[in-house]
C-alpha cells in the first residue's frame, strides 16, 4: 500500500510542479528536478530508492518508443551524418575528455573507472531533450539532429559503459575486440526491434479493435527491449527501431485508432517523464549521505569541474565537425548549405543529460571502486546541463535569432499533398470553382443536419460515402508518398483526414440510430 501511496503522491507533485513550470515559463523537466531535490530534504518523508535496472526497464522503452513514433524519419535520414557524428563520435570524445579530467582531479581513480564515468555522463538524454526542446520554436534541422542524436546515443554509451565496468572489475582495459563488442550489440538490437515492430504491426492490423491495438503498441516497446537485452543486444536501439516501424505503419490503421493512440501515448509519456525527473531530484539526499568523508566545498569544485569539461567538450566536438559535415552533405546532394553559427551553438548548448546517466550510475556494483563519487558527479552533470542549460536555452535562442531557411522553400510534393487533402475534405461534387472547399463541405453538412431528423436521405448517404471514399484515397496517396513529404506536414495532413472521417461517421451513426 505504501508504494501505491508514494506513486500517487509523486504523480500529484508532478502535476503541481508542471503547472508551476508553465506559470514560470521554464521547462517542466527543470522544475521537476528542483522539486524532487526540495522534497528529498523534507523531514518525515520516506526515502525513495530508485532501483537502476527497474528504472531503465520501466521508463526507457516506452519513452524511447514515444520519441521514435513521432520522429520525422525523412529528416533523420537527411541529417544522418550529423546524427552519427554526435551519437557515436561525440560520445567517444566526451568520454575521453571526462576520463582525462577525472584522472587529474581524482588521482586515486583508475583509468577504467574514469572511462566508466565518462561513458555515464556522455550521452544527452532523449527524454530531457524532448521535454526541453518542445517549448521552443527551432529550425527543423536542429530539432532533427538533436532528437535523432538522443535516440541512439544511449546505445553507444551503454555499450562502452559495460565494457569499462567489466575492465574495472577485471583490473585491465582490453582494446582487442572493442569494435566488435560495440557493433554486434547495435546490429542485434536494431534487428530485434525491426522484427518486434513488424510483428506488432501485423497483429494490430488483424485485431480490428482499437483498444487492443493501442495496448499492443505499448507492449511492443517492452517486448523489443527485453528480447534484445536477453540476447545481449542493445535494448535502446531495439525500442527505437520498433517505434520507427510502428510509426511508419500507423497510417494503415483506422482513423479512430490513430487519434486515440496519439492521446494515449501523450498521457503515458507525460506521467512517465514527470516521474523520471522527479525521481532524479529525490536521489540527492541518498547520494550526499554516502559522501560524508568529502568536504562540501571539495564536492562542489569536483562537480563544477567535471560538468565544465562535459559542456566544453561538446562545444569543441560540434564546432570541429559541424562545418566539415555540412560540406560533405552538400557535396553528396550536389547543393550548398552553410549553416550560421547559431546552429552549432544551439546544438552544443542543448546537450541535456537525464535519467539514463543517473540510472546507469546507480547500477554500478556496490564493490565498484569510487562508486559514490561517480554517482555524485553524474548527478552534477544532470543538474548543470538540465537546470542551467535548460533554463538559459530560451535566452540563447532569442539572442541567436535563428531563422529556418527551409520554411521559405516549400517542397512541391508538400504542396501537392495539401491540395490533395483539401480536395478530399471538400468532398466529391461539393461547391463551385470559387467556393472554398472546406467551407463548401461544412455548408453541405449543415444543410444535411437540417433535414428530416428521422434519418438521412439517400442523397446525403451517397455524398457521405463518396466523401469517405475520397478521404481513403487521399490517405493511400499520402502513404505512398510519405518519403517525399515533410514529417510534420504528413502528420498534420493525416490528422486532418482522420478528424474529418470521424465527424462523417459520427454524423451517419447518429442518423442511423435515430432512424432505427
């Protein structure tokens, strides 16, 4: 009973802190972490211990899949060079920089243990990035790079972390076979996720029950994660790949299923993400209690130094690689793109850490050398990047005055898709050449609703059925051309068709019931 009471209390606290964040106009993740830190030191409250393995298994799969479901995979592919450089190159570079700094600051720490610390704090967090970035209007290229990086960088960091932990406990770091130790789990994880996603899609298309279909999409996240971990693959990449497969196939589901699935995933994502950041703050009291042998000023200096190295190393890597990567992308595509300095500046400053870093730190074996100080430094990294960078990101964006060069250039495929959807919403034979198609249909529907309430006329039914057929045809055209259309536009157009179809079916169901 106590667990249930604590969980409900945390959800209530999350709601209050999120409302406070909206009122103060700061990222909710920042307010939740600060609120958790304040609650951790309130007298009389029970100590809440976050079991690392449980935290990773409970929170990570659904939150990663939620991010993957709404990912614009066309933009992901377009920016794959930047994403790979950050998700793999930046993780290795940051790990090395933090390890060197830790060795200088803490001479008693071994190299494998220092590399372990670097791997823990290296990857920006998908949940943190989404929580903070959704409040800001940024160029699509920046959003695609940051969200794409945060989706897959956990895999490279976790694999490196496991290798470093094993080396620390064994007493030596072996570079022989390191490449295969990193590549094989990644390949296994992606393969497992694709298989799980394909199986979930097949099942959802045959269930014909929207509630069961939504439950299947949730279970697929955990199934892919656990299956990959069981066969020594990357559960992170499995959940991401599974979410990508399900996201691409959603357009084949019923309109009502898509609408209700979106709402369900948003609710679950809000609850889980809120609990994650609140639990991060609640861990501070336990962390400090285990570091009584350190002076407070020494801890603050160590935390500030490691966090400074962490932030600076990301700036160095991004600025060194961003423009060569841009030149490479331009050469491959045959065009030209020279991003302003605001692009790498924002990408560098937006590397927030979150629950993954703290959970893997807490997952260190009790006998691990320097475990307590590593956990504390991981918490400092989360605090500095999430709270300090998260609260100042808005000011940086305003100062940079970023503009999206892609907004002015509307893709012809996108224009054609919008016209096609407008025609489907207008219906067949409704209105005139000078009548707005959407207004024409709404006028027609109002006239139909004003007829005899004993039931729709044959003409009204025929028009509604023709309109449903037009909507279905437009939806199939969108599915066939989804790789040509901007991801946000595709999602918006699909939702417009879904809402219009839902209104027509409700209208017909209402008159059928009255007539019956």
